[in-house]
C-alpha cells in the first residue's frame, strides 16, 4: 500500500479489478482463449474440408457420423461464432459512434451469431444422429 | 521531420504513410470481418448437408463454381493471414517481440507463412479435388 501512494483507486475498486469499462478483462480474455482454441480447430477444419472437396451427401454424412469429427465440427462452429462475435463487437464499438446505430448493430450481431451457431450445431447433431 | 520542427508528427491518417506493421494491423481487422461474413457460407454448407442430398449438391455446386472458388480463395488467404497474425498477437499479449526489429521480422514471417500456406492449400486442394 505505502509503496503505491499514487494509486487513486479505492481498495474495493482494486480488488474488483473491473476498471473504467466496468467489465474488467473478461471480454479480452475470452477473445484470447477462443483464439488459442481456434488454432488447432482451424487446422483440423482445413484438413477436413480439403479431404471432402466436392464430396457428395453420402461421403459428407459418413464424415460427420464419426463422433470425433462431429465434436470437432461443433466446437469449430461454436468457438468460431464466439470469436467472430467478440471481434465484431470490438470493431463496432471502435468505429460506430452514433449510439442507437452502435446498439442496433451490437444486438443484431449478437442475435445473428447465436442463431447461426445454433443452426450449425443442430445440423451436425442431426447428421450424427441420423434423424 | 516533415513539419521542419524536428518534433515527432502525430500519425494523422490522411497525411501519414502507414508503416507495414500498421497496415498488417488493420488488415487483421479487415480479414476478421471478412471471415465473420464467411460464417454464412459455413452455416449454409452444414445446414444443407443436414437437409437433403439436393440441397447439399447445390451448396457444393456453388462452392465449386468460378465465383465460389474465388470466394474460397479469398477466405482461405484471409483465414491463414488471420491465423498467422493472430498467433503474433498472442505473442504480443505474452509481452514479447515489441522491439521494432522484432516487428519488422515478424511482418515478414506472417506474410510469408500466410502466403505459403494459402498456395500450399490450393496446390493440395486442386490436386485431390
């Protein structure tokens, strides 16, 4: 304490660690974690896509009927949408300065990300189960 | 200095020539937004595969068309760039490679790796297609 007399924050604020944006480093950390997860997922995805170039319905279904592939595809989709959503949020916050436009875009991007992620997960699950 | 005062200039975007590091930085954002748009195709592809053989054939037909291949080339290049530069950002986040000489070297590594991976992917892809 005595070593840091220039700190104007209250002890409570320091303990909470939320900073001026009121949500701390959670968003930043979420972006980095999803980025780390996407390194192996993306490599798997690219290999998978190359191996199934021009694949027909049957071949694609055979691929997604493997539990490992289905799990990897679901993870790729979910983490990609999480990462894309965090990134687009930052871009919108940085460049859109009219409050209602910023809010509308943030809401639209969030809703769309969840909707598309849900569609991807259901699609893979449906193929895997064979419904 | 261009203002003759010997004092540093503010990087005003209309008069300041962006260094390569800055161009690569904004390119990271641009490719990120482009890849986010690409998730629409990913969704179409997966949903079509779940719907019917005809729907999946349509999606595969679009991806294999001239326009589809052009999009795929752009997205593959953007993906590799964003991946390579993203790893560089993680290195920065770890508090390393902040020297200008590191930045210059990493500019070349990121651009070279992204270009090499894109070309390699298309050589392999077109060979097995």
